[in-house]
C-alpha cells in the first residue's frame, strides 16, 4: 500500500475508486463504503482503490484538547493495508 501524506503527492495515474472519510474507527458506515469500493474493483479488476482520510481529524481543529481518537494513524494504515487498499 502506498501512503500519500502531502497534497503535492496526490497524483494517481491509474483509474481509481476512492472512499473519503474520517475513518476514526471502522464502524458500519465505513464498512459499507469499503464494500462499495471493492465492489467497484470487482467490476473492473484494473481499478485501484484509495482511502482518503484526515490526520489530524477535522474535529481536532475545532476542539484541540479533545484527543478522543478510536484508531491511531498507524492502526488505520495497518487496517487499510490488511484490507487490501492500494493507496
């Protein structure tokens, strides 16, 4: 899995299906997004998959003293890598 940390790196030449979300923990809504992502890849095996998430969370900008994260950035990366996400 390739990690893109900077906006300047955000160029994927391949056709790509993208799920966008906070992914603070992988609840049922997130699981549904990932199912749809991989359903698109099943329909088109050449399609790459990507998850666009935020670090820090947008909520942290408004509530900097609230560190209520469910998954650390490392845990998110390991989860998406194990799930088979390309980017």
